[in-house]
C-alpha cells in the first residue's frame, strides 16, 4: 500500500517546488515469532528466538522478546563500535513500513515523540498479536527505554517497560553485564567532588557561526604520544591555508580526544608558545592530580626565541567525536571494595578512562576493551564502560589481537560470501582466459623475494634481441582477473586495502587461495600475469614500451641471497643467471640516472627476527642486510610503476589513480640542518636535488656512520606519500623519487591500489571493459582516502609488532650493553639509535623519587648539558638495554646510560635485573 504526502516549498531564488513524500507500507511482513502460525511463510529473514534459559530475568520470568527504543539501541550497542559504524547500523534498523504499525506524525508532535509513540504502537501490536495466535503462551514483548516519559506512557498503555539498567540488573545469572552498560550522559556521571575543571563546550550552532565569521578554526585534534599536556590541531581548509595550531595545558585541551574534530580559538600572539621538548606521561590516579598537572605545565613554559613560537590556541568545542573502543589495562583503585577504577589505554595519546566494574580482581593483569561514554566538566578523566576481556597481558595471541584492534586492521576470517567468488578447484587456464593475452611461457622469467615469501607478486626477465638491444620484462600477478568489480570479494579487498605483515603473521588482503597459490608467481607453474615490457639499449635508455596481459611460467623462485650468489659466481652461466646479470647491470645505470635527477637515497633501519622453530619466540635480532639484488628488483619495480602511471594518465587524465610524495615544508628540516651544523656540515634543502647532493657530501673520515645517521634523520623529515585521483589534484610530483608522475602497479596481491591501476591499464590497452565506478573521480577519491588510512595503519601495526617482539627478545636475553648514537636531544632525555639491533629508545635523566640532576637544554645547537657533561646529536654513548616490566600496561625497552660517566646518572656495569625494573627473579637463558 502506498501513502503519500504532498507539500510546497519555497526556494532561495523565490520559486516554489512541489515535494511528494511516499511511504510504501507492506502487509506481508511476518512477526518472526516461531510460535506464531498466523504469519505463516511471511517471515522475512531469520525468525526470532525465545530467550535463553541462562539469562532469565527476575523482573520478567516468563518468555519474552525485547524491543529497545532507538536511543537505547544506538547508545548501548554503537557506543562500543568504531566511529561511522552507527550510520550503517541505523540504516539497517529501518525495516520496510508495516501496515499494522505505521503511524503519521501528529500536529505539534516533534520527530522524537513520534518515534517513541511508533515504538509503543509496535510493542502493543506485538503483545496483542502474540496473545491472539497463542492464547496459552505467556510470550510477551517488553519495551526497553531510558526515556522517563516514554516509559511512563508505555506502562499507562499496559505495555511492560523497563530502563536498560533495570532489565540488565534483573539478569541474575549474568551480573557482570551491568559493567557493559554505557553511561547515559555526562551530567549523570559527574563525580562527587563537583569542582569544575574544564570550561563548557560551546553548542554546535555557536561553533558554526564562529567558524563562518573566522573567530574559531575547525580542525582535527592530534594528541602527543610524548607529552599528555600537549596536542596540535590540523586546521581544515584549502591546501594553502592548512596549518597546525599548538595546544598546551590541560584546560586548553578541554576534553578533546585524539582524532576528534574540534573548534579552536587562536590565542593572542603574546600567549603563543613553542612545542615542548619535555617528555611527560600521565601517571595520575585521582582528581586531586589536577594540581600536579598544573605544576607540570610550568615545565612546558620556558624562554625560547621568537622564531620558535607557534600559533597557539584552546579548544572551545567539539564538532564531532571520533571515539572508538580502546584496548588497554585496568589500573585498580587503591580504595578497597571500590567499584570505580581507571583504565589505561595502550595508545598513549588517549587519556585514562574511569569505569565502574565489579570484576576488578578478575580483570587485573588482562588486556580489556573499554568504550568512552562522556567527559563531564568536573572530571579529570572521561567516563566509560567495560566491553570485552581479550586475555592475559604479554601473551602473544592477546598482544597481537590488541595491536590489530588498536590500528583498525580488519583481520576476521573471510566470510562465505567472499569465498564464494573464488575459482573452483582444481583450476587451470582455459581458452577463454587466453583471449587478449600473450603466451610468454617460453621466456626465462624468475622471481626474487625475501626468504619464505609465498605471495609472489612480481617476476622479471632480460634477454638480448636480434638487433643487439635488450628486452626487459616486469611480470605482475594478474589479480584483477580473479577479483571482478563490485562483488563481495572485491568489496572486502577494497575495505582491507593492504596486506599487513607482522613479525609472525600475515593478514592477507585477499584469501589465501589467491595470495599464496593461484595469483602467486611460483616457479614451474603456469600463471596469469600483466606484463610491462621494454626494449632498451645497453645504456638503459628506453626505446619502446608495451603492456600486455600474459601467461608466464617462472623458471625459478629465488631469494635475494640466492640471486646475488648466482650473479657473483663465475661458475654459473645458465639462462637464469645471465638474465639476472643483465638486469643487475641495467639497474645500476637506472639508479645512477635517478640519483642524478635528484632522487633521494634515505635510510631507515629495518630489523629481522630469527624465531625458535618450536616456541616461535625471537632468539636473535639483527638489522636486515641489503644486497645489490634488493636494489635491482626495486629499480625495475619503480620503472614499471612510472611507465604505467604515464600510460593510464594519457588514457584517463581525470580518473587515473596515482601516488604522490609532497615536498616537506622548510620547518621539517630544522632538526636535520641543526644536527648537521653541529658537526660543521651544511645540508641544503631548497630542492630534492640539493638535499641529495648535500647528503652525498656529508661524509666524515673519522665517523663513517655519520652519513647513515643523517639519512635516517632526513627520512624523519619527509611527508607521507599518498594515493590520489588525477582529476582531484594538480600536483602529481613524487619528491622522494624525483619523478613527475608515479603510481603503484607491481603488488596487486597485497595492495588494492594496484588492482584499480591494473583495471585502468587493461581498459587502456583494450584487454578488459570499464565500469561506472572506474571513471567516477569522486568514488575514486573515496577509495584513495581509505587506502591512505589503511596503509598508514598497516605501517603502525607492523612497527608495534616489531616493538613487541623486541620486548620478547630482551626479556629472554636479559641485560645487554651496546654502543649507540644520539638521534635527538630533549629537555630531560636523549633519544638514541643502537645500530646493531636497529633499535631506537629514550634515555631519561629525570626519574620519579630520585634527585633531579642539573639540566641545561639548548635548542639552537641542539645540546643537553647534564652535571657538566654535554650531549650533542650524533654523539656516541654506551647504554644498557633491558625490558622494564614494572608497568605491565606499558612494558617497554628501557635504556640507561653507561658511558660517558656522570655521577648519580649512570647505571653501574654490574647492575642486576632487580635494580633496573624492581622485579626479582632469575634471568631466563636464551633457548634455541
């Protein structure tokens, strides 16, 4: 049945528009109750179930269904979900209109009251319907609402109704469920002290007016990992107007949480401050610690030069909360029998959260998930509630789950809907597959990858042509052949965005049948590929480029070490080795040419763990060794990506998915320039070419590792490379590669961006057909935004995995003394790099309950004077490394100074485990 409402609306231009709103009301929607015979086969979707016996309610001991109102559903269920999820859930909660329960909005009735009345009508209809179809059954529908008026009206109308808390408390078999209730509002959860700490957030209407008038600025709040009293707000707007506003002090932060969208008021220039160099972590336990916070804020305010000052502001309101469930640990209250405790998130950018729980003893020493419900003005910390127990702290499975959740890495098993789009096994190449595809199985193709690699994306070949030139081919797994646009497999791959590589685990972007089998270019099996083939002369100059879908048969799957051994061995002259030598020679020329154009050669220490085959614990830790063959593969992957980028942009000038690397702003280089100057070296940063040249010149015969340290610092100055749609941006340049255009084509097994690029290229060469979303620049831009987010989170998750396994390594190894170099100096600490392990850590010089040494920090040089000893960037020191387990929530690698000797600062060479972390016990021997 169709009901419609028609009304006229005046437009801004003065015209009149007729608007018709239609409601489609269905009479074929069943009630869903298994006991109901009247609805017959009209049940749509899964039928309702009777209440499980172990959740019997003392308020309603008879069988019943629950009908929560919208606010209960959204607040209690979605409060524990990630931001943005509620919208998709809400859309699923709006079933087609039912003829029996539809009501019109009455005159003078607001939308909320109309919705409350509709829910009561639905509850009443259910109860009357169930009574008619099963008179002997006691089955009822109970309305769950936290709205006092709605509950009162329901009771008056004869509908059983309870608040969410009343009902949950009545579930006597599950008393722990009360802990999982979300708090109703900030006001209802204000702490007893009543002392106002924060200023009131302005209402959204005033914020919008202020932003429009320029009084306030809108941006994303980004908390500091190193200082809980400091944050920055990245202001939204045109690229020329984008800037950061510094926020310092608890009251100026004003209850904003990392990633919230906030409104800030810029302070007068006389109140601007400089970013702090103090490392401060929140160790408070109660509301009285606000006074300690104010004392610590004084540490931030030190005299600095005018040019160090940054635009500074304060948060005046929240435009959008971006809360999510947070992993961490419970910090039990010192008050016996207290049900109020603080939860310490694993992410140091998130403040502690106060929760109420009756399970404190059971949750202590466990990783748990907590959701934030609100943050009252008179509370030092936000309020929240317990969501889930993940497991014991320190256990590999638990910690891996934590890091995946914290970095929002989709890691659930692939659903049956996704798996249903995989090829049926056994699979083989058919005549249909060979259409628009070249047979290149005769070529001497091989792959070169890290040891243990099963998802082989790429393979190479090089051969001499009859005209004396060389033919070089890069062959990439044809994943887009198996993943077709729009199906469930494609949607899931797009959602995941990238494969995530942890130390012991790989979270695949595509199911294993594709990643490690049908798409993997393993040796001695026929595989579908997308090939980029060049004709080159012996000077690596490209004469011709062509692209083709192909079928290949790799002749060898080699590791970097095996390929290097073949190249270096005078005894080996087979076709594979000859091909590798040709590729290697050309790669050297290509790399030299890139560097001459201004491409940067940066450095970032990568480490590799050797695992025990039985326990899977790390038994050795070393920096990764890079060979010529690593560079060889890299050069041809770069060349293929650049060649493909040019081709797809020629064909799709508005719809090409590209990758750019923005040039860093000059301020990013300050730390690098100052560090080099302290060693009497000059680093020029006006162009990538001048930076590359000055890094090449920055050598010291007495200090060979200095150049590596400078390149590590230069890497830290860089901006993040990002995906973008060519029709939505004018700046295509890739700063690091000194290339005017770039994309990702060479890793479609592990990057969804490459799948889109494959589809674009296939259409460009006539090997496949297009589809609407492929040429929709707005849709493509949305895909790029997700890919950029997923790529960033994958990097963070990988770093967290390395950090955890490093902790495991030093837990078993005990105390180690190693040489280190200073990367940064802070006001109360130095950050050092240990080359042997590629490990970075902080040596603190101020510790709780210990006399404070005399510290003098100079930002200009930069240097730190401690009791007469001066530390500069790049100075060599000796540190002791141990695992500090005194704080189970944040177990960390602790570094303490051994050399140079400073009275009262150094750790004695014979220090024990107990001295370092306050925990006794025997040292564990390293098991092999």
